[in-house]
C-alpha cells in the first residue's frame, strides 16, 4: 500500500524544486560572467550543467570576505592572457585551514593571482568572513572570535573545560598573530 503524502510534504517538495531552479538560473548567469566556474566531467570533458559551479566549493566565509574580488581579478588576468575560455579548475577545497585552488595548466601570472587568495584565506574566518583571530586544533581552520566561541561552546563537555579559567587558557593558546 502506498503511503499518502501530506500537504506539508508536497509544499516542501515544491519549495525545494523552486530553490533548485533559482540556483540553476543564478549559476547560469554566474558562469556567463565567469566561464572558468563551469564544472566538467573529468573523464568525458562534458559540461555537467548549472546545478553546481566551482564557486560553490569555496567556503561561505571566504566567499563573503573576498570571493567577488577573486573572481574579478582572475577574470581580468585570464582575459589579459587569453585564457578566459580555456582555463579550468580541477578542484577547490579547504586544506589545513587554507583555500586550495587546483587547476589545469595556467600561466605564471594566473597562478600568482590564485596563490594570493590562497594565502589571504588564512586571514579570514572560514564560516562568516570576519577577520580570523584563532586557529582550531585537529581539523585546522582559521576562525573569528565569535565562531571560535560557538564551536567550542558546543563541544565544552568533550574538551573537558571544567572552569572558565581553563577555557580562557585554552582560548589564549589558540590565538593567532594576524597583524596584516
């Protein structure tokens, strides 16, 4: 016997369908402006559509902090070097608290632009885009004070912070020097 769908389930499905459509339209126009954000199948080299772009792989805080500048500067450099329609990312991710922008062959000038933003990523919170003040342990990320407190507060029992003094000592030990 088939289970009846509730009205809430139908509304949720319609809402998700609209979100997907809006995301695809947004990505379409984003890729028209920045063609190097298009994702291709690594085996067949076929374009996979507008459901995702390489920009989606950049963590939200870094997109907020310097994402648009990265796209504009990269586009300008690629245009100058006549690589705008041939340059391709192979992977974008966070690794050891830094943004990693992997790509197929590119000019030295293009690589310098990408390296600039990889280095810049350690100065901004990966979650919200504010100035990073702390570095977490384990899974290394650079975070602002607010995000650090939220993440640690959620795991206080796990870390065994019995007193505020112990927590404060730990917090001070994770502070980074980010003068620039």
